[in-house]
């Protein structure tokens, strides 16, 4: 097993997913805020592990598998929990998760043909917008009566951006995948 510091950070991110869910779904004082902090920490480790892997020349096959898996687990868990909490409509979550499964499938087919479909800047913006929307939605009830409506609106606007980027990046990956098959 290719365990190094970047991969260890990725594994910690995976283990933070159930911690996040427990904090979010079990009633604790300030549970949503603490859950949002854990979610934010986990999301930030995604940049850290990738940076360290590239800087220290420690990019491994294990990391290439675990890193996107950790991202998908974290975002999927948050989105599904937000549906459970009646903070997100299920159709948005189905759309986002459907895109993730489809792109993962495309990458698997491409990989079976010896081709790599790398993450695009558009895909990275999609992930960032999803994470920001999740953080805002997680904390929108914590800002008091005066600021809560502003956070509610901000969360929904960022969510719309996330949905648009999800669809756009999904189409972009499909076009790239189609081109790799025809060349």
C-alpha cells in the first residue's frame, strides 16, 4: 500500500465523513455549526493533500483513486443529509449525484482503453461551488433572525451556480470523452 502523508490526509478526510454526519444529524448544541466546521476542514484537506503530493512528488495510484472517492463521499453525504433535513430538494441531489456517477463511469471506460480524462478547471469550479453552497446551507440557521434570510438567499444562489456548473462540466466531460474515443 502506498501510504504517505498526502494519502494519509485523504484517509483522514474519508474518516471525517461519518463524524460530520453524526454532528449534523444527531441533535447537539451548535451541531450544525460544528458539522459545517468539520465539513470545511475536510474540504480544505482536499487541496492540501493534492498540493503536498505534487510538491513532494508523492503522487501515487492509491491517491489517484482515494482522492476523488473522498471528495464524492464528503459531498454526497452532505447533500443526502441536507435532503433528509428538508434543506434541499431531492431532484438537485439526484442531478448532482447522477452526474458524478456518469463521469466516474466515463472515466472508467476511458481508463479501460488506456486513456485518462483529467479533472478540468470547470470540474474544479463545480466542486468548489458545491462545497460553498453546502457550507452556507449548513450554517444558514445559525446567523440569527436578521442575517438568516440573507444566508438563505446566498445559499440558494450559490446552489444554482453549482447546478449550472454541474450540468456544464458534465457535458464538457462527455464531449472530451467522445473525442478521445474517435481519435
